[in-house]
């Protein structure tokens, strides 16, 4: 068998059914082999689109997503997606062609040291130098990508290795000296957790993406219900616990719910204390969550449970560190609670949280800034009653999809509003670039999720800035018949940067307008014309009265569909805790 055939056969043995792959000179041998395979090969229109699609596939299923590119610029176009997968702990395997071994290091056409380039942003990188290593390398790569803390793995294969022939030997097991991803939390620490809960008056469960990647949502729900401890998540943890449940505090941090932030940190201005016990499971105390980290849950006892020992004490010193698999640990905690039922209900704590929810719910209204904006004059003929707020559009989408859709986003204000106004009930329902914050993620990720889950409604809630970064993937959607929908909240600006300009730079605009400065009354670019150029149905909505019917048409479509919703740029995301600040600086209305 040729090396390229061995690679494809190895992928088949790992259960791969889809690969997002863009061919080139150093990878075309793989593509020839793929033409003889049962694996579905989807051609993205840019390698970045391919790697984001692989991420969407992985996040929607929990299985390894696979992408492929040629050497040089093809490979380097994968880097943002690989870094994104690394930051958010997403299991993907990126396969790249490389120049022949004899030309490595000689500045050959389309040669880059992709192995070296990716070392800081992968769990592991391979440069295959022996055709006989391909079966072992592929098996190891898939094991590494999805075991322990998941993440990306790169396999770089020179062209001459692809063309050589050998009789492959297929390994049955993975043997990696020094790699022990399965860690079990110790019994003593778990018993100590139970003791801390018995003593606590104001406990909070603070959970993140580790719950979802660890497939521990069911165990989390059981634990929360058994203990009646309120649950707040990170953006990555949205859907780990049903946000429609009374115990849910939504998510916390810079743009998280006010009541979620208060539950953890207290409401200092009112003299009300926050959590006296914080159970931090599958989180990393990201700066967008903690603000000024030493002030985060300053007066509480913190338990940090994580599969990755390197996260313990990295950002926040804690009182009880536990390294272990979160699914196993929660299952054992549930057994402990069953055997030793709590003798308290935390009723006064629940009452305080209910008061906070009543005081500062996630809400929106047409502000004076919107009423005075050029948006009303230029696009609405002065009729402010028909303004479409982005929050309203998302709430309407939630209503029409009954909260059942898989939602992807780009990065910016729309991402935060999607997290706020779409209540996620299930894990793997909200797919967004969290740690890296990569614009252009949304629509390619939606394609990957839709391929993985063809019977689910998949909608990319995007901004006009983010969507344009990978607009070419409309071609992929049409040609491959992937019915992922795009809801563009189009305010003609880089909205989040505009918000910071308003807050910190006295409204001085530094290259944040995306329209045509010589014709500001024109909606530019024209996404409807662009979409139709790709043979993708599209329509634009400016007036609120037209939105419901248009959105229903989008959702009913059996094809990919683009809905361009024109919204005011002067709207700000609230709540808002400025970077590096504390709960004292939170603006929530």
C-alpha cells in the first residue's frame, strides 16, 4: 500500500466519516486516496474554513474532527483554528502534506516548518519520517486528541513518504511512555468537598467547558439537584446545566449575568456577601471571568477540580485543589451525597439569588442612543418603533426554534448577546470561539456541526465583521448541500470595539466602521447579492414587523440560508465589567 492509502485506511479504522480537506501539491496524494475511500471529503473554500468546520464537527459530537491541507501557506492557514482548538480544548487532528524529505530545510517551494510552528499550540505534533510509522502515529494522534484534556494534534507527512509503498502493521494498542491522561480524584479530597458543603451557607457551582468535554453534564445535574447548589457556567460551559432551570445563574464574567457575578463575588455596594464556597469544576479561571483575579470570590473557600494539573493554582490560588476526571469525580460525589444526605436546603441563599434575579434580569430596551442614532434616520425613515435590537432577534430565534437549535457564533457583541438571550438546555449546543476569540469561526463551525448532526437545526448567529472573514464558505454550503443557516446581525461596525471606544476613548472611531464612508446610507457590503452569487437564498430585514416571518422562512428552508438583519450600532452589551476590574465596576443597566 502507498503511504497515502495507509493514512486514509488508518483514518477509517479510527471511525472517521468526514474530513474537511483542501488539496495542493504536497497533499494531492492523500486526495487521490480519499477518492477510493468511504470517508466523505468536504472541500472548504479556505483552509481556515476547513479547520473551523472540523472544530464544529468535534464540538457538536465529542468525536475527533479531522482537517487536511497542503504544505506552506495551506498549512499556515490552519494555525488560527489549531490555536483555537488548543485554547478551548477541542479534539481535532490536522493532517498536512510536506515537501519531500530530501528538500526539508532547503527553502523548497511551499516549505514551512509546520511541526515547529505548531508546537506551542498543540497537544502533540508529528513529522512522519518513516512510512511504517503512519499506522502508529494516526492511532496515537486520535488517542492524544481525545484523552485527558482534549486538544489538537498535527500530523505532517512529507510527499515522498506518501508515495512510498509498504505492507502496514496495524497496532492494537497505544503505548505512550510518560503520558497518563486518566487521573482519578482521591477519596480523601472528595470527602472533604462533602464536608465543606455541609458547613457552607452560600455555595455556588462554577463549571466550565470541562464538564462538556468530559461528558459529565448528567452527573452535574444530579449533583446540583441532590445538593440544591446554584450553578453558574463559563461561556464554554453554556448548556452543561439547563439554563431554564431555577438553579441556573446563566454564565458569569465580563458580560455575564449580574446575578451570576453577584452570587460568586457578592454585591459590595449593598453589603451583601457572595459565595462562601465555590466549587470550580472543569474551569481555568480565565481573565474574562474573574476580572481582577485576586478579588474573585475573595471571601469564599474555593475547590478546584480539573483533569489538567497545570491549571491548578495557575491563575487563582485555591484552598482545595483536586486533579481528576470530572465525570468520575462527580459520579463519586453523587454516591457520597446519596449515602450522606445534606441536612440543609440553603433556602435563605436561594431567596437572595431570587432577589438578585428580580433586580437585574438579562433584559434590553431601545435606548436614547439608539433613538438619536443615524440608524433610525438613514435606514428607518425616522420610525424608531420598528428598530430591531440584536437581543430581540436572538430572543425571537430562541422562541421559533423552541430552544432546540445548535448555535454557533463569530466573535463580538453578537456572541455575548447569543449567550445571554438564547437559553441553552443541552451540552454541545453552543459552539463559539471562547479563549482565542477568533472572528470568522461561526459559519464554518456551523457547517461542521450540521454535517455531524444533519437532523438538527444549526444556526450561526454572526456579526457582519466576523461573517465576512469566511464568507467564501457559502460556496461550501451550497455545493455540499449543507443546510446551515446564517443570521447576520448587521450594524455596519465592529460593534464590540465601538463599545470600548465609547467607554474608554470618548467615542473616537479608530477604523471600526465597515460600511462605505462615501455612501453611509447604503448597506455595504451587500450580503444578499453576495449570497445569491453563491446560489444561497438570502433576504434582508430592516423593520421589526417583518422579522418573524423572514426568520421562519430561514428556519423552514431545506437549503443553506442567509438572513441579513439590520441593527443599530450604538447598542452596548450589558452587563459589563471592564477588563481587570472587579464587581464594584460592573455596569448592568
